[in-house]
């Protein structure tokens, strides 16, 4: 700015730097809030996995698959809790970076504030010296005009007073002129010093802004990488569940159920009509009981369900398969 005491440009720069610091603080708060969400989510998953029953009476291969499922849900919960801690650490790094920049910038701002104050004070003194100098010039001019006008119109004594006053105004003019020139020289020295420091400050602020943008960009890049890595970890856990489901067998689970709950190898015999009187006769001494009728003995064992090559496993629902058949 051509106005020496204007700080419009400097104020614009410092405002931008403060806005940058505010933006870093907003991102820092965003990470902290995201960390809190991840931690709550992780703890909820842990509670769900550990406390909520999920097919607890299932048997054999499906039971193992459900156990793997709950274990992996717990692992995902732990992973989200760990992610929350990582995000808090990243937020702390952003806070440290922001405070470090603020500390170094504060030193420059203090120097600039002091030099602005000195510049404005010296400029004010110079303008006051200029005003006084110009007033002394007018006083001298008026005294000279008074001397010229009074020629042959006043007494010698009055004439002498006019000459004394003229001499005094000239002396005052010389003094004020000297003070004015000294102040001009002083303000020019201050101006040069201010300009030099202003350039240094601008270069420092530019360096800080480059550093801030670079740090902010890298921090955001790292954040999305962390989230992507979390998705990969989650998918690895889900893959373990898919693998365990591939081992599920309808035939084996039904055989397991039969093996655990079977009540015997013989079916119940038919209920026949028994005549009371005939049973009394059969109970008489010396009589043999009649052998059982043909076909009333032991029934053959029920066939065990078997799965053919085309039979569906648990992974197939309404013709839609989640698992590749090998």
C-alpha cells in the first residue's frame, strides 16, 4: 500500500494464517469425534459378540461356523477400538503441529507489532514537525510582510520591534525546519526497517503456509489410508467366516444330531389286541407262548441321508450360492 501507516496487506496475511490454524483445529476436532464414534462402535460390537446369543444350540459344522463368526465380530470390534486410538494420536500430532506454528508465528507477529507501533509513532511525530514547520514559515512570511508594510508608517521603536519579531520567526523557522528534516530522516529509517522486516515476515508466513498445507494434505491422506486398511482388516475377518461356512455340511450336522439324540436302534413294536381270557389261558402253567408272527421282528435301520454331487449345502439359498463349489 502506498500509505505508509496502512496495515491492510499485513492484516490480510495474518487473518489468513489464523484461518489456517482454525482449519487445522477443526480437522483435529473431527478426528477426535471420529475416534469417539469408532470406540463406541467397537465396544458395542464387543458387547454384541460376548453377550448376545447367536445360534447357541446349533451342532457340529454350523456351530463351528457361528463360533468363528462371533470371534471375528469380536476381532472387528477390537480393530475399531485400536483405530480410535490411532485417530486420537493423529489428532494430537495435528494439535502439536498447530501449536508449534502458532509459537513461531507469535514471535514474528510481536516483532511486526513493535515495528508498526514505532513506525506509526515516528510518522505521527514527523507529520507534527511538518505542521509546525509550515506554521513557522507562515509566521515568518507574515512578519516580513508586516515589516514591509510598516515602512515610513511607524516609529523607529515600533520598527525595531517588528524586526525583532521577524528575527524570532526566522530562528523558530530554522529550528522547526531542522526538527522536521530530522524527523523525515528518522521516519525514512523506520520505513526501511519496517519494509525489510515486512518482507521477512511475509517470507516466513509463506513458508509456514506451505508447511501447513503440506502437513494437512499428508494428514488427510494418511487418514483415508488408515480407514482403507481398517476395511481390509474387516474383510479378512469376514473371509474367515466365509471359509468356515464352506466347511458346513447338512449331512454331517444331521448325522451329528442323530448321534447325540438317538434313543435306540429298534423301532417300537406294533400294539396288538390282547383278549383278556386268552391271556389268562396263556399264563397257565406248562403252556408255551406262541412265537411272534412272521414279519413282526426287528425292522431294518433307517437310511442315513446322503448328499449327492448336485445337492445344495448351507451356502445355497433359493438357488443363490455365496460359496464356490470345488
